[in-house]
């Protein structure tokens, strides 16, 4: 467990300074995408309820699905690209506009922690590919085989026809059923995005994914791109996205949601406006592809919106632990 004033980065624990704290609200909250967000939120909540920072909480939270083989769109359970390589993307952002990202990193169980080290130990924001792996290994991370046997089996079956046809909301199917080894056997396109506010009223967010199943080698979606898959502004709120990343990148989706909240929109209405922008920019793709946004404002109010039905998000605060089902534009 991460302590109230510490963060796990690789093999080390680094002290946090009190200057990172602002005003006390005593109202911590964490939200995250999809059913696997429930388990992620539990880990994040352990940090928040002990007085820890939102930054520590989101890192601890998303590390759970990164290591869970049942989650076939994140980390160890993630589907490979069409050549059989598991390439991972992640980013993290705190209440001081500090951010870090890794793209197309291989062989590392927890890319979110590497992203945090990029933020804290380098003058850069993004490291990619072999450079990101080199940085991780130099900082104590272990090189591991990230192709889980179940994911490898599914990939080899896919190779027989090699048809690229991602299925909406595959991530949301079966994860809560402990008898199911994986949350969905079909190709998918989703991530975990997590937003948290700690007891001092500070916001942070994290996003981590294995990306589109059977994608072209080198493809990177919205998840590790600050302003697309994640954005945090401690004066206003934070937002994250899930779904087909190309459509989110086109509109700098998470940044758009935050700016809409700055204009006075509620989290739900800001997410809806962003979804409508997706439709305006690419109406034919929007009819077939799933894109969802999730947001929290500075008051701890939260909400989401999706193109299509099926999107859910997990909520945890001192009174509640439940799944939320946001509204959507299109009907089934």
C-alpha cells in the first residue's frame, strides 16, 4: 500500500512534500472507467482514506488492472498488436500541471509508474518505445513477458482470418464474474482512466492501456496523450476518455471537456458536448465506434457521456461504492 506521503515508483518510495497540499476539504473521491474500475478504486481509496495524495491514489489504482490478466485491454492481460507484441501506453497528471507519459513501451508490468518517473525525474513529458524501456530498466523496473497465455491463444486464433473488427464495450463483459478468466474474448479498444480528488481538494488523473487489439505495430491512441486521453486543471476539474482513441485525438477530447467545465458546464454536460463534437467531426465513424468521456469538477461532482450504450464507470467515496451508467447519444 502506498503511504499517505509516499509514492511507489519502480522499486523505490519517494517522500512527498507538504507543499503539494492546498486546502482541506475532507471529501476524497475517485472515479474510473469500466467494471474493472471497481477493483482499481479500492486500491486508490486505501490511499485517499489515509490522507494520501490524489496522485498517489491514481497511480496505485490503475496498477491493479495493469497486472490483472482478466483485463484484456490493459497491461498484462492486454491483447497484442497484429505482430504479437504487447505495447503499452500510459500517462499521469497532477494538480500542478506536471505530467508524464510513455508510449509503445514493451516488457514492463506497470507503465503508469514509468510515466510518473518521466514526470518526476526527467525534463521531458513523453518517452516512447525503446527509449521508454531503457529508462524504465535504468530505474529498477524488471523486463517481463507481457503476453499472457490467454491473450496469446486469442491472438493466434485471430491470425487465422486476421479480420480487424473491434467490438464496442467488450471490456465491460464478464469482468465482475469471477469464473470468467477474461472480461471479453473479442477484440476491444479500451483503457482505464481514473480521476481522484484527495482530502485537500487536489485533483490528479491517470490513464493506462494496451491499446487497440491487433493494431498496426507502432499505433498509439489517445491514452498517453495529455489533453486527449487525460487532462487535469486543479482550478476547474479533470477528464479522461475511453474508446477509439483516434476520434478522441481529433478533438483533444479531455482538454475540451475541462474547458467546457471552465465555462460553467457540469461534468455530464461537458462530456455530452465533447461526444457531440466527435459526431460533428466524423459522423459516419461515430455511428459505429464507441467513445466515452468521464469528468470530475473541483467540487467533486462527476459525470460521463458516451456515443453508444454500454459504458459504465466506478465511483468510490466515503459514502458510496457503486457502478454508474452514464447517458449516451445513439440507441442500440
